C-alpha cells in the first residue's frame, strides 16, 4: 500500500518525506543555471573554491566550462592543484574590497574558515573551532578582471563565510560584466560579523540585479534557516542569453 501511494503521488508530482528526512533535503541551483546559460563553455568565477567542489559540480552539467578559482587556504589550494588544466586558472589568494594582507581563521572544518572570528557566544557552532591562522593576500575582482582583460563572466559563485559583501564591493566596476551571481547567505550567528539578506539585496538592486531563485534552505533541528544559496540575474544581460 505504501509503495502504491508513493508511486501514485509521484505521478502527480508529489513526494512523501518523513519529518526526520526533511532537514536533509537540498536542491541546488544547477537546473536554474543550466536553463539560463545557453552555452557549453561558460566562464565561471569560483570565489571560495575550497577543495574543488564547484569545479566538479559544473563539470557535470557543462561540456567545457572555464574556471577562475580563488582559494587562500594553503591546504585547500594544494588540493585544487589536481584540477589544474587549460580550462582551470588557480589563484592562491582571497578576494575582497581592496588589496591587502590579512589573517584568515582556519577552522577544524576548512569549508567554514573565515576572515571573521567565530562568535563564541553562538549556540549554532556545534563542534566548530579555530585551529590555526594564516596570513593571506587579498585582491579584488575589479583588478583581476582588468589585469586579465576579461570581457564577460557568465557566473560568479561566492562562498566566503560572511565576507560576501566585501567581495562584491571589490567588483563595483565589473558587476556589469557578470550575468549570474550565486551567493551564500548565512542567517545564524556563526561569526562575529555577518550581513543580513537585506544588506546583500541592496548591493544587487543598486546594480541592476534581481533575485531569480534560491536553493533549498538548510535548517537547524528546530527548523530555523541556517543558510541558503541565492541566485541573482543581471537584468541588463538577460536578453543576450534567452
């Protein structure tokens, strides 16, 4: 009976999910991005490349994407080297509002390492803790785009643990070149500093970007939203792609 009901609901476009499994569901923005980018060799800026997850992700959906990857953590950058090729440009520095040298906090979960300190009073840290610091170089998207004479960028992915607004500030002159921007937005207090959804929205709305889609949010055990990925589209370029 259970199997019959699931099959019947599936044909109607529905799916039954146990409450305990609801928190584990996650829909990425891949299908939306594919529907908007009508080419097999898009130029993708991967800001916060970590261990190459975004490279693997988009190599599955595009035939020959071109990646410009930015990752300041030493160990993570070493892991990225296995992807080095004619279509992957690796950069061992972070992106921000201006060129400078800063310290990044290395956490026991490297994907959560941040230029901001952990909020020690937060109830959301679980087992997150700082294990090291590293001095890193920071550049800007504007400088990189100019130095490399890049005309257009199909997708900018930003996942930098609360530093997203600084990356965008350093792209002020280049934003008009980007078609899509996927940005992670954190809603709980992992770090001492965090920007609200409203703060991120202001940057985009002032530069002809509109919110197009969001991923499935990740939740706490009490169903509070922890984070999600938001996809913005440059309305000035939309007619060039559709």
